[in-house]
């Protein structure tokens, strides 16, 4: 892995330059780890609940890592390039905004049936191959950034923005891969799929009630079921028995 002192070697030492090198190194390390973990699961393992569960976890971890890179390391890297680099013709470098986060919701994903297992596997292998290709290109661009000589801010920012575009596409593609990996796991392990569906049902409130002292409730005012520490939320309490969410009037948020 690239040593800190070899990243942007011509950049004058400063706190901003040190942080810039940190973000470049972190991006290269993250991409190396993500590429290795996904490559290890191609071709896909045989259908078996434990294997599909591990595959789901690997794809999930990769999806989170890519999103973290795109939403945390990359925006700060672009800001630091603007702060530390000179530009040809003395043109000012404005920090670019972070790539817009694109979330794929459940409503955007098709439902898969067990009889579609072969089709889901083919699509997942194809989608993982695409993610690997995009990430490899992003890694190549960040390596260009790390090895760049001189202090050409325009060129440095241009290459970083190319990497940003790759990461944004990879983030959306990885979410698609995760949906497919979850589908394969559910096909291979119907019992786990049913348990997750039950948990999701229990976690979805049928009603929400504003109530003073919501976090201190010992019993559910709606159905009388006992409530304990495990039923506390950030803003109140939640009764799984009748699926009622209670929240403090002054603290209501969108999270449970």
C-alpha cells in the first residue's frame, strides 16, 4: 500500500496536505479491501443458506464502505485539493459538492420468487462484475492522484472528480447487488426470510401517539402490555404487542 510520504510528494507540507494524504490513502486502502472481498465471491458459491448469508454480508459491507468513501472521504478530499493546490493560470479552484447520495428503496426493487433463482444469480454475477470494473477504475484514478507530481490543482481536481463519478455509480450499483444478494439468501433460507418479514412487521408501527413521559412507560396505554428497557427508543417507547409507537411531544423525529 502507498506509504504516506509517497502520496503527492511535491505538495508542500502543511496540516491540510497531511489530511489530504490521509484521505487519499484511506480511499486506496478501502478500495483495495472492497475489491478483494468481492472478487473472492465470484463466481458465486453454491446455493446453501450459510454461504448465501455470508455473501449477503460481504456485499452489504462493500456497499457501506463504498457509500462511506463517496460521502465522507471524497468530499473532504476535494475541499483539501482546493485549499492546498495551485492552479494553472491562477484560476481559483472551488471545492466541488459531494456526489449526491442515491438510495434504492424497497419500492424500486422487484420481488423475486424461488423459481427465479437462476435468473437472480446471473444478474447478481453480472452486477458484481460491473461494480468491480467501476471500482477498479476509481482505484486507478486515485492512484493517479497519489502519484501526481508538481502542483497542478486543475489536473489534480479533474482526476479526483473522475474518481468521484465512478464512486457514485458504484454506490448505486452496489445497492442493487445487495438487494439481489438478500433475495438469494431468502430463496436459499425461507425460514430466515420469514423471520425477517416478521421482525419487519413487528418493527412497523400501526399507530403513533404523542405522550408526555413516553420514555418512562411501564405498560402500554393502548393494550396494557408490559414495557421494559428493551422497548425504549430514542424518543419514547414502542409496544410490539399492539405496534404502537409513543414519542415525547417535543422530541418527535422520523426515527424510532
